């Protein structure tokens, strides 16, 4: 199985205006579509609700509210998205009404979701995706905000991490992907608490852990992609960490776990994502190598892609 992983995907605000003006297909370059179509399955973090209804969450301290129009689901379909996680700090930005609309729009488009639901049980439930005879369970979770957490009978997100190891152990599948929204924005690397939770999830049996929240990509180790970074948005650019430069990940998986990873450099323009070239691609490669080396992982390069082999070539045959 070749699994595609994309990071924070925000389709509201100015991105929503771009959809209205130029169409849902305008948000991603054809070169990006070509890469994601190499994957058998594609999973990403949808950092917004999809609805034209709802009222803003009543929190004066919250600075950003993201709501995408119903047409945004066409962008996800163009990319061939199979599953999104909604376990993040924007799923309930426009209340339960808009979150329930999001479920409906995804369902009609044939896109699965994890990490949110009409109640806590559904929010925490895995989705099992199957391709090539391999069954992959996907579990979404987040460590903030607590007030967005689903209740026994109320809509919300899969808040907390303490329940996840048990969910991994109980998943009925060949392998498990856990995709947590964890840690603060603009953290240059994983916090010690994040690394401890990642280790616990791997110990519980997760084949792969793919996090997000920092808006910048982190290094990887031992089947853990600590942060996928950003994939599509209208965010302001932090000049040192360069959240306008990202990576799209392709991971080869089998029943024994991850085999090989390819990371494809991305350039996030304003409300448009294309493949990175030239100095942008060089900057991405340098930062990714450095971040991985700090975690004991060596990175190679093939065909303008950054490569990590988790198993020796003989073991891959």
C-alpha cells in the first residue's frame, strides 16, 4: 500500500473566496494532483468545517474561525482524498450545526472522516480503509481544545490522547494509522510530551503516527511523522520557519509496518499549492535533513524527492 499524507488543509476565509472566484480546482497545481494520485489512499487534516450555516463559537479569546463553502469538498475529490481527520481546533468553529453539515458533505462525496462525530463514541471510532488486500485503520485525536470535545450525546471532536493506545490495540485491521493534532503552532520540533505520546502509540501497535498542528513540518523517526506541516491555506508566513514551504508524504506500508517514505517538496502560495522548485526545494531539503538527523534518521534523495528507508533493501523485496 502506498499511503499519501498531507498536513493542515484550510479551505475557508480567503481560500473560500478563491473557490468562489476561480473554482475548487484552482487551489492545487496539476503537478500536485499528479503526485497524490500515485497514492493508493490519501489522508489529510481538514482544518475547517464545511458548511454555509452556523454561528461562531462564543469565545472572545479565539482569534481565527475557519468555515469552507460546500463547494470546497470538490477540491478534496479532485485530490482523491479518501479520509480526513477533523480532530482539531477548528472543526467546531461554527458550532454543532456546521460540524454536522460537514459530515453530510463528506458523506455525499464518498470521503470518510475520523476524529469527530455526533457523539464521543463515533468521534473516537476508527475508519478502516482497504486497498490491495490490506486493511488500514485510521484514528484521529487532538490534545486541544478541550471545550471542542464530543460528549456522550453531543457533537464534537475526539479530544484527549489517553484513550488512544487502547483504541489502537482494539482496532480490527492489518495496520493502524494514528493522526493526532498536537502541540503548539510554529513549534520548530516535537515537544518532549509529544515524543512520549508518540512512543506510547507505537508501543500500543500503531504502524504509523502522523501528527499536525505546528504548521511546519518536523523530522521523523521510527514510524513517527511528528508534524506534516501545512498543505493548503491563506496563512501569514513566518519568515524563519517558512510555513509556506511544506512536504507531501508518500509512505509504503505492509502488514509489518512502514517500509519506505518519499517526501515531495511543496510551495504554498496564497490559496494555491504547487510543487516547490529551485531554492525553495533546496531550503526544504536542508531543513528536513537537519530535523531528521536530530532524531537519528538519515535522509536520501531520489528524483527530487527526499527518501527514508525504514528497512534494508533486502527486507523490502
